[in-house]
């Protein structure tokens, strides 16, 4: 990994020379129209559980490689199902057990996959910078899809959260949305904020323990609350975030019971929100910490809908970037 980028230095574009999205690395910089088009296509791929899932051949003949340098089951399976339902070949590389251990650089792995005709590389990494670094170095027909980058970016999660909110609540302009918990370490919160702000959400609120709030320079335009009860008043959407213990030093890991008492979403607390407020969590949930089981499994929870929407969103993103990469190939 000696060829690792220095975070912040690498800002390679996610757009092709025609200005269209060729990679998806971050939701920052996407226009409201682009986000809406992605949400509309995602909605086209949504089926209710019990129905057969949507399928088409948008990715027939294409190969999608999942490279996860950080453990994941849910997101990897979601990308895999999305790619297969669009007719792609899929390979999963467990990067913990393969090339890194043998000392191969990430770029060598990427070039090997590219030489085997992989067209889309879905990547997750615990450190910032890898997706943009790789996107700046792959062949023109290869697309990079960020499946979770450190605390920074998780664009398909941001889209699935926006889609879930739109399905249940309609127009963003009229909504108050609360993101609560470990905001400092949350790529889910950053991508959700980018999507929701661009989509014109009426009010975005943040609440969490002082030491888990992001820098003031981040999340511009939001309202910050130290008191969860005040933050919950009258909101339409409550998004609880996982405590990212893997990104904290031991001294910063909150005590579970104390955290639940102060910031956990309990049935009692939820009464402060609008009566028809929805409750979201990106998973994996720590039941009894960020959210009680009663709320997670209760009538206001849309957590399963988020998971269902995740596959549809990933289908929409895969279909879009592959289509855009094709038009690039044809361009002079
Ligand atoms: N699964 C999401 C992610 O990878 C959320 C989480 O881990 O808390 O970012």
C-alpha cells in the first residue's frame, strides 16, 4: 500500500469528459436534477417484498468486482444482488485474505482485474482517498463505485436514505430531519446530509454527545442540538446512527447504558417527534444502544424498507454509470 494517496490531495473527478457521472465517489457536487434522476430510476427498480425482484439486462456482458478492504456483509450482498439482477458477472474479493497479505499494491490488484475485463470496481476501505486515487488511474471504460470510505462518504447509502424518506414523506422542502448519534465518524450521515441538503430538505438537525459531533466547518446549514429531546420536537424523520467504535480510541467509546439513556431512540422519546415520524438506522444496529428493539421493530420503523431500497439504488447507480461509461467510449 505504499502507493496510497495522501488524504485530501487527490481530488479526481467522478465525471467523464462529457460531464456525466462515470464513477460514484461522493454525492457532493451532484445536482438536484442528477439526484432526482437517480432516485427516480431507483424507484423504478423497487419491488415490495413478496414480489419477485426487478431484473433487466442493463449490465449483460459486464463484470462487477467487489473489493472490500473493510468487513461488510450487508452492503456487499446488496451490491452483488444488484449487479446480478442487471445481468452482470460478479466476483467478490475478500481483500483481507488475498493480495494485501501477499504485499501486492492495490493498483496491481486493480490492473489485474481490469485486464480480466472487470468494468465496475465496487470498493470499501477504512481509510480516506482510495476510490478517487484508483478512479484517476483506471482505463477509460472502468468505473469506480464507492461502497463506503472511512468516515467520509457512502453515496449509495445516502441515496437509499433519501429514497426511503421520499417514499414515506414526499416533498423534501416540508421536512424536518434529525440525524442523531456518532456524527463525527459517520460516512452515512455525511452522504445523507449531502443528498438531503441538495434535495432542498426544510430543516436538517444534528444531535449527539459533544465529543461525537462533527467540526463546525462541516454539515453547513444544519441546526445543532445538545439536547436530544429538543432536537426531536416536531421532526418528520429520525435517523439513528451506529456508534462507530472501530473508528474511536477506547477512551472515547461511550458506555452503552449511559448512551441509550442520553441519546438512544426509545418509544418514550419518539413521542416527541411528529406522530407519523419515521425512524431509520443504516445497520448494523446496536439494539438497546442507539435504538431500542421496541422502536426498531415498531410501526414507525422503516429500517427494512431501507435495506430493500438499497438494492434498487445500487441497480440504478450501476445502470447509470455503465451507460455513461459507454457513451464515453463512443465519444471521440
Ligand atoms: N453499514 C453502514 C456503513 O458501512 C453503516 C454502519 O456501518 O454503521 O457505513
